[in-house]
């Protein structure tokens, strides 16, 4: 009997080892409107599953696609919202808008278009009269979600989700991985990241924060600091949101144009109706989700350093790392909790 028991245990051990051996790290990379790079540990490649999430993402939020959900909403053709991801994005955006008194606002689409950063061509010359006219139908208070439908106070209200969408698509792929029981992955889309577990070297995922060097090509990648989302001594399994974290960086050093010798950056303050440059050159946020990190990073660019501090007080689950301009070049400002993420 003892020999039989040992044989059974040996068979179970071999089967377990064989099962574990089948797991390996796979990569999936490409480019949509921006490059993306995904790594994950699983027993087989998941190209079709990942592609399905990217397609669903574009169907929901691509304002350049006339058939997308957001395009139908903007044209008032179909205001029904059935997808839970869209609902979650909308509620997250509205929450951040309220906490920032409208400094962050996804109804700023008409202003983004006016200044030439959106899905419609902007005006060659933008006057205060143009701004005041457009601001009449901009404002997060003018749109609501009730009984599965978008309700607008003014039919001219339009949505631009680009300030939260890249972080959201990271969440969408991560959600798919979580449903499959995947423990280790890193999803990067346009610089926004959601990560969980460890990398192929058995270490926590290491992520770089770039210096804010003006470069619309994206080829200049000088690192300011390196972080990991799970500091030494912290078990990722005990972190909220199923052991995963999101990171997003927003800055005016990539998406800008120069006209008549003046630089116009894509960070627009919906309250003022025009591009702004506060003291913050780039803002990096760590949060429980990629979507929340993405929205808060944009908000901090509009709010500036003092506003970022206030936002942290209202959302204690986030941490920030700001690169701010001063007379000597730039300085870094970080929340009290950010230091634990830095790679020493």
C-alpha cells in the first residue's frame, strides 16, 4: 500500500511539473493609433483574444470611426450604452471631472477639435468669440447616463475619450487575462500600462518615466527614473484590484504643433477653452486601474502642482510623479507615497 501511495504521488508530481512546464511568456505587439506591447505568461498564445479586445476598444471609443459607439453618441444617432466598459469609463471620467471642478472633462471634444487636436479639422484662426461660442455646449454637467442611455442637456454636446481610452484598453486586455487566470502580465498601450505579477526574469515589472523633451516623433526616450509597481516587501496578490496596478503619463512634449512661432500643446483646460501650460511638464500617475491613472494624469497637467496635491487628497489611492519647469530647467515633485515605487 505504501509503495502504491508513493507511485500515485510521483505521478501527480510529474503531471504537475508537466502542466507548469507548458506555461511560458508570450508577446504581442503592433500599432493602431499608437504602438502597443503586451507580455503575458500562459500555456498558449492569445493573439485572437487580444485582437478581439482591441477591436472592441476601437468599436467603443474611436471617434475617427463613424460606426463607433462614441461617434453614434456624438451625432445623436444612437444614445444607448450597453457595454459595461463604456459605462465604467463614463463614470470614471465624470468622477474625475467632478473632483477637479471641470479641469478634466471628456465633453471637451468641440474645444479639442477647435484647436486642431481632435477628430475634426480646427479653425485656422481661433478667437475668443470662437471659444465662447463652443463653451456653451461643453461641460460634464451637461451629460448624464440614465437607464442605459446617454442623456444630453444640449444635443451639441460631444465626447472625446482620448484622455482616458488608452488606459482603459489596458484594463480591457487585463480583464481578459484575469478571467483566464493569468497571474503575470504587462499591457502597454501608447505609454499607459497595466501590470500584474512578475516578468520573465522573476522580478516585478520595471517601467521607465521619460524626461519631458520636446519630440513629436516619439524617438527621443531619455529616462528620468525607473519604477516598479510592487515595491520590495509587498506581495502583488495583496494589492487591490486583483493584484494589478495601472500607470499613465501625460505631457505636452509629444503632441503639439508650432504656428507663427508659438507652441500649441494638446492639454486643453475646458474651463478656459484653450491650450494651457502650467508648471507641470509631465505627470505620471499610479492607480488601481489604467483608466483612472490616464484620466488623473491628464487632470494634473491642467491643474498644476498644487491642484495635483489636492486631487491626491481626494483620491488617496493614487500617487503622482510630476516633472515641473523652473528657471534652472526642471524639478521633480512627487506624492509622499511615490518613493516606494522607485527602483533603488
